[in-house]
């Protein structure tokens, strides 16, 4: 009782204390009004003095022909208003406060209170103006600006350049990017494009000043300083480089926003030595660089963002070429030759311009001679192509870091378009191009490093996939020309038929080669490929190749046995046994038709790279990009759970990065939790499909606190109609309500998961609330054909989907809303009024027959990065944000209301909106 009485007493005391303080403050406004007004008037006098001083500086600057900063004029206008109108208003209130009420017997308390409040507020505003008025400088002089306007004849608005131009413009506007790079091969048009960027920057007045200097391969620091200083109206008095740099640095820092363009950087340029501000304290200075080498931009110049400028697309190149030649070329007899000549320019604007100008109005025999010369890989015959184009590529070749880089570059030129990195590895090892490496992994690592550096130097291009590369035709021609000077090479040119082989290569009466026993005599053989052949048996001599490191048996559908003396009831068992003798084998690509034929004592422990298919391979794509991008790929057609596989396959599971499980027949649970720790530690991609009876991936998960897939980046579950959850509970555990069953439970941890795809699975919920943390790195979520799923997200899930960029939900007939408001979620988390998807750029909702809206109107949803929105065949959807879960509730508003924000939307597709009144 005493405790209750004491608590009540404290509460009453607190209430009365707060009331007393409020009354006391209001009463002070009434009693101290004269002091308040006097303080305000003194501050106004100080403001007058400050204003008059600024006006003197402005008058002097204008007489000197200088321009007044806009911020100074704005401040003067605010000061005048405060001194005149606000002071008059205070004086008026002061007069009113002097009047008394009740026949002069009582002071006017209301007027005094209003006067004090006004004086206090205006005094604070005066203090802010005094602080803002501390100008170091009120004016600026017009200075020389760089002449960078690109004549129409020089700048061509190619479609392929528009996107890159816009991207560079956005980067230049970004205050967080202080160093921006533009790179590309010589003659590709980097300088022309950057000049157009500068022209647009000046037109849009994005910077206070823009300066530009050319660096070249032999930088002249003093010349660079002079070019920048001239554009700023700066005259150097200092003679030394360091003294001039200090002076230039001080001058550049006076500009609030300045764009410095440094063109044609070949190697590291010390910006401090030049005098260009650099660092967090100089964020007003943006530096735009051009170079032919990405490594120079990233490593030497520390560019925060770099943009590649590629060659012109074929149609653009031809349009440019024919425009210079004249439209008549398309209707003349020269068209076939002109088309081939244009291709020889390799999409380089400088080559196209020079060559087309040279050939314009020339007779056909000149065109034919030009085509013949351009088809020869010799620098001496490159007439019509600028010498600089050849010499710069040759210079880039000469400047490569090592002989390894040069040899790989020349080898790449022989391999044609979209060549395979795996094949390049085979050739490089076969030719012994790399020294100091002993294993395939070491060789691959070194090769990938060299290829990456060649791409950064713009001598190589990306291929169609991550495991391919390309080389531009013009660079290939120059490379072949270089190779022909000092290397004995025989090259069959593209699109040229070889009517006769050289005599020493003549092969007569060669039938279908099937006997390869002689390969056993090649004792030092390290790489053997019999891929895509009709070979039916491996020779026993294969076991003699003790130095073999890589064996490729892809797509050998008829390979089933070796000679009869090694046969067994499962004949291809012996074929695998032969591989045991290959002690150096570290890379293997093979199809094993049945897991049972793998010997019990067979070990794959030494394999560092493999693509192994076990089971029927009717739809298997050996060359798929998703296969080649991983070091160790295992594809299983299972007739049993993983727990019952033999030890040889389990060894592969331990090291696999890419696991594809297909046609899981008669299996309800793939793996027991007790064995989980032995597998999947290196797994990056897991794909499980076509398991009609699969209910759980793992069994008995309650025994552990967490189950971690530490490296898993991509997970696909497809065609699992009986799937209940990723892991099951112990049989003796307490049952839970059906609505709490989710695919991922709390103990399933997927810290690196980026892509999740669920297709035709029977789950009702993806996550329980406590499992949301596993989505922290998710970038893509695709859900399709999941008939039982009722909602996808909760109001708290977006907190853990900050990286999500793609969300696709289709053909899920039970979904009513994407973000759920169900009771289970609300009991776990309090509602959030604002829901943001900061990086989501693609949203697709299709075939959702019961969907009434993305979420309830209790929420505000923002999509600041969304560019594409597709909503199709959602007949019950009345608006993006709904106000009731019930059907037949009329909608009177727009489809999109103020509860949803799309600040960057570029494309919207919403056909057949039956229930929406307006968009």
C-alpha cells in the first residue's frame, strides 16, 4: 500500500512540476518584454552594420567589372527584409503593448506576450543571418573557358554512345564521385565523347568552371599547369613546378564546383605535383580522365567509377562509313566491296573516317586493292588506315608486362571470335607458354590474370559468357602482323577457303579414327581430350599416362567399356578403374551413366576441377554458362537419398561448388541432418528439381541450433509438388500449427544467398519472421507456379531486402497481397508505416488471380530505384495499394495513390485492368 501511495505521489509531483515550469516561462514573456525588445533592436543594429559593409564590397566589385555571387544578393535581400519589415512589426506590437485595458487599470498581458515571442524569434533569425553573412569574397571575374564545342562533323550521335554519354553525365553530377574514368582502345572516340560531355556540362551550368588539359604518354607537368591556368585566368609568378602547383591548388580550391578534364593518360599522373586538389576536403573538384588502359584509371589514378567506350556496332559503323562515302554507294556495284572494306575498320571511328575519306570518289580498282591490302596481316600494307591506329596497338603490345602477356595476346588472335578460355588454357599449356607453374590450377589462375589485364588494356573483349573472350578484328589483324614478323606461323584467314593443304601436312585416305592405343606412348602427355567422339572404349594404355593432368570425356555417349580382359557385369566400371592409375589427374569432365558403377574404393580426392554427370544425360548442356563458371560441377540423377550414395560420390559432394540434382525418384528426404556437416561446405549454387515425392531436403533439424550454407549464392527449387519445408522436425517433437510451417526456419542460415527461385513447390510460406536475416544479400527473388503460397513478404521483410533488385511473382493462385498483414507477423513485429525497397529496379506480378494489391493502405511503399513495372492478368486488383482484404469493395481512387512512390520509373506495363477506374 505504501508503494502505491509513494508512486502516486511522485506522479502528481511530476505533473505539477511540468505545469509550473510552463506557467513560469509564459509569465516571463509578459514581465520581460522590454528586455526582449531591447535585445532584438541591438542585434538589428549589428545586422545593419554588417549589411552596409557587404554593400561597400559589392559596389567596389561591380565598378571593377566583376560578377556578384547569387548567394550574396540573396543574403542582402533577407537582411533588408529583416531590418525594414520585421523591425516595423515589432515596433507596432510594442506600441500595442503599452496600451492598457479595463479603462487603463490593467496592462495588456496578451500584447506583451505576443511581443516577447516575436522579438525572441526574430532575434534568433538575425543571429542566423549574421552567421551566414561572413563572406570571404562577394564577387568573381569571368575567365577564359576551354573551347570544347564539338563541331557537328566530329561528333556523331550514335545510339551505342547515347547510353554511355548519359551514364557519364550522371556520374559527373554525383557529388560522391570525385574521380571518373573513361577508357577504350585507341581511335574509339574517347576524346570526342568527353568533349561532348564538357559541352553539355557547360550548357546545363553544372559547374562553376570547367578546365581541360591533354596529358599524352610523356606528361609535361608545366604544360598541363599552363593549360589549366589559362582557362582560370591565372598568371603564374612562380618558376618551379612545386611553386606553380601550390599556386594552382589554391586557385582551384576557390571554385565551389569545378570540373577538371585530363585527356589521354597513359600512366600514373601525380595530381598533387600538378596542383589539382585531391581528397575528402576537396569535394568541389571533380576529375574526368580518359585513358586506353583501365588499370591506369583504377590502380594508378584511383578512379571511383570507369566507363568503357567500345567500338561501333556493325550497323552504326556502316551508316557512318556510307555517310562519308555518299549514299550512292548502297546502289552501286561497289556495295559488296565497300561492305567488306568497312568491316576492316573494325568499328573504329577514326579508321572509318580516314579510310572512307581516302576511298571516296575512287574507281573500283582502288577499292579492290585496298581490300586486298587490308586483308594482309602486315603493318607495311595498312594503307588507308591511320598509322597511329597500328602504331598505338603495337605500342600497347610492346608495353605489356611480360613475355607471357605477349604470347597469350598473340595466341588469342588465332582463336577467332568468342573463343573459349578452357581451350586457351589447353593451348597455353600445350605450347608451354607459362613458366614457374606446375599444376592446372596454378596455370589457370595465371591465365585468368593475364586475360583480365589484356581486357583492361582494351586488347581483349568480353565474350558471350564469362568463360569466353573476344578480340576485335582490327586488333587481331595487327596482332597477326606482329606475330608474322618473328614467329613461324601458318594462319588460315577467316572466310578464306584452303584448296590444298601444304605437302608436309597432307593426310591421305584417313578414315574414321577410332583406335587411339598409341596415345599410351606419349609418356609426357598432360592434357587429353576425346570430347564429343564416338569412342566406345578407353584403351588400357591410358593408365601409362602418369603425367596426365586433364582428361576430357564430355559427350562420349558410346563410351561404355575397355578391352574384355577388364570387363565386369558393369563394364564401364573398368573404364573408371583405369583412371585410378592417373596419379597427376586434377581435372576431369565425364558422364557416368550409373552411380553404381563407381568402384567403392575409387577416390576423386585429387580433382581440383571437374564437371561430372551421374545418371541419364538427355538434356544436359556441357557448355552452358552456368556450368562453366564454377570450378567443380556435379549433376546427379538420384534414385536414392544422398545418404545412401557410395563414398566416391560423397567425396565429390564435399568439394562441389555447383550441385544440380534432377529426377529424384522415390525419395522423400534427400539428406539426414547428422550427415550435413560433411557436405556442401563449398557449395555456391544448389539446384533441385523434378522430385515428385520429396517432402524435405534435410531431416531432423531440431537437434542443432543452426544449419549453415556459408558459401551458397544461388538456390533453385523446382517441380517439388510435395515439398513441406527445407528441413523437418524430429518425429518426437511438439507439433506446430500448419500456418507456422515455412520453407526456411530460424536455424537455416544463408548469409551469402543472392538468388532464390521457387517454381512449382507446395509451400505456404517462405520465411518465418525470425529467419528474415538470411535474406540480407538477396538480389533476385522469383516465385512461379506455387499454388499454395498465400503471401510473400511481411512488413518487416524489406528491412532485410536492402539489396533486392529483381522481384518476380507469377501464377500463384492463392496470393492476395505481396506484403502480408497476417496476425502471426504482427504479433512478432510492430507495424512499420514506411516500407522501402531502395535497390529494386524490376517488379513483375503476373497471373495472380486473387491478388487485390501489393499491400494495405496502412503502409507507405517507396521504390526509389524501380525502372520497370509489369502487372498482368491480376483480375481482382483495384489498386496498387488496397484498403480492404474483402472482395467486392468498390474502388473510388486512382490505381496508384499517394501511398506509393516511383521516383525513377521508366517503363510500366499493365494490360487489362478491369477493376481500376484510372491510373
